[in-house]
C-alpha cells in the first residue's frame, strides 16, 4: 500500500484571512491617524490637541476594554463612543466634516475586514498539498440521485482522468467494502465514491483503515457529507477536479459499534424521520410536522442514553452526529460548519406529553431537547436490538451500542477550487484578530 507524503501549505484562504486581519488593523489605525495629520497640516492647535488626545485615549481605551471587566470596561466603552463624537464636533466647527466622514468610513472598513477575517478563519480547514493519485479507484452507483452517474457522464470522465471505475450492479447488493479492499490490495492510492452517503461511509471506513485519501463525488440525492465538506452538490462532475487539481483535508469519522458513519446515526423517532421520504427530499418542515404523530405511535424498546456522567433515561429520539450540527433546528437538518472538532454532536428528545411535543417546535430552547458534544456516547435498550439509521441506511443493531469519534481519521481529497462551507457570521473579537494578524503560519489547523 502506498501512502503519499503530505506537505503543509499556506492555503489561499488562510493567507487571505491573515491579510484581512492586518488590513482591519491598518484601517483602524488610519481612522485615527488621518484626523491628527489633517489637524497638523492645518496648524490648528485645538484640532491637533483633540486629535492626539483621542488617538492616545482610544488606544488605551481599547486595551482597557479588552483586558478588564466591570466599571473599567464600561468607562472604556463610553470613551470609545465619545472620542469619535468629540472629533466629529471639532472638525465640524472647522468646516472639515469630510475628515470625520473618511475616519468613519475607515472604521466601518476595519470592522468589515475584521469580521470577514475571523469568519474565514473559523471555517477554513487546514489544507495539505499532495501529489495527484496514480491509481485512483472509484465506485459509482448508477441509481444514486436518480441516475446522476449517467446524467453527468461521470464514469467516462473519471476514466479519461486515469481512474479505475466500477459501476455497482444494483440488481442485488454489492459488497462495496470488499470491492474497496480488493482495490487497495491491487495498489489503489485513492478510493472514491459517486453515490449516497451510506456507501460513502462504508468506503471512507476502508480508506481510513489504510490511511488513503478519499474522494467524495456528490452523486447521491442528499449529499449531506459533500455539503459539509464544501463541495458542489449541483455539479458532481466538478468533484472529479480533485483528481488533477486537488488538496487534502483531514476530517473526523463517527463510529457506531464496528461501523463507520460520516454524517449521523439516528435512533427512535429520529430514525423514522431520517428515513422518511420527506426527509430524503430535504423537506425539513414536513419532517417536523411528522414528529407529534410519530411520537404518539412509537413502539419498540425504550432507549437510554449515556454521555459521560449525563444520563437521559427515556428519550424517544437520539441523533448522534460526526461533529455537532448548527442546531438552529434540533432535527439535525442543519449543517456542520466543521468536521474536524473531534466531537460527536448528540441530540436527545424526551417528550412526556402532547404539550411537550408541541414545545419541540420551538427548537433548541425547548426543555425536551438535550444538546451535547462529546467524544463518545452509549445507547442502551435493555439488550434488545434497535432500529438505527446509519447515514440514512436502515439497520437493526444489537444494544448496548457504543458511538465514538475518530479525530482526523479520514484524508479527503477535494478540488482546490470549490464552493466551501457556508459562513456563519463571526463575532468581532479584536484580541483573536490581533493574533491572526501577527501569525505567519497557516491557520485553520485542528484545535
Ligand atoms: N451496495 C449497493 N449495491 C447495490 N445497490 C445499492 C447499494 N447501495 C445502494 N444501492 C441501491 O442504490 C439506490 C441508490 O442508493 P444510494 O443510497 O446510493 O443513493 P440515494 O438514495 O440516491 O442517495 P442518498 O443516500 O443521498 O439519499 C438504492 O435503491 C439502493 O438500494
């Protein structure tokens, strides 16, 4: 088996966000230096004094604001608001409102650049440059996504790029793990799948076992893994670019018993919802509306969830995910901004009454929902087998079931140019921004 050396690289995005951080500080400094300069050039003593006092005072106030709490922080905040107003007033009296306008513009620019820098930094995974694979092996499911393999001519395109392609015979169930293991024995140096997330998970497990890079081709219906990797879900052919112009990122894998999952394992009512047609079509609202009825009709052994010392004695639904979802919705229908945090996301629903069920519609704030992040979780059901959805595949598994995260277990080869992960608005943290501006190493590494 061949493993390629990995060379850390200054990825375009990490360079970009460090320069954005520096630009934010330059704009901030310019916002205060410009009025002082103009005052000096005009030879106005009052303007110069006010300008210098505000400049020095602002630097001190920023420090007080960042480094202290309580009254000192409040006083610093008052100064930070009052200083620009004082400068504005003095410059207005000297008919130089444009100077204040330029200053204000620079402040807005500093804030925007700073926020953008932190948002990018929060999302950009560390990329490594590795040589293109010499013997890529790809499994393609012609039935996935209603026939995307055929529609996008994926097999011919991949073969033209030097890949060995096996099309699944969907008249029966093909053992995709055995296919992948055989390819590794024959010298494959990359494994990939054009198909649903269930197939992605099985082959990703084999790739991780041999520390080989894995290629995700978004040819399924939902492509949740591809979405959270920042790949193009509308054009699966674009994923093949990774074969010729790709970089590697490392992501975590989830494990349930001896199976690998890339997205989630769902239990109880969640399992039913995840496998429903409404969910398959991404109709989150419809799936949500199913919930009260499903809870009322629920059958099967009672579940018990253990996460460290926390025990949920009788949840009706449990969702364990490879890294936590942004749970603005508790259905796990959101997305995961990072896949390399080394934590499982765990959501448990416990509903004792119809009122509770209705409260669930309020989402995360409902008292019926527990949201946790942990390295492992155990699901018990009195030793009975339970239905589980593993990356959307319906299984019946024996209990107790141990779930755990395998940090950085999977090398994923992605196209250098790709849409990327949807940005969540970052808070403007100047201390963090300062560190970013002064850093000369690539950021976005695992923490
Ligand atoms: N290993 C396999 N061998 C043969 N057929 C398979 C295999 N895995 C899945 N199939 C069949 O292929 C079809 C498509 O399944 P798959 O999960 O790949 O894609 P999908 O359902 O379109 O995507 P998603 O999982 O995102 O909803 C299903 O009818 C399934 O039964």
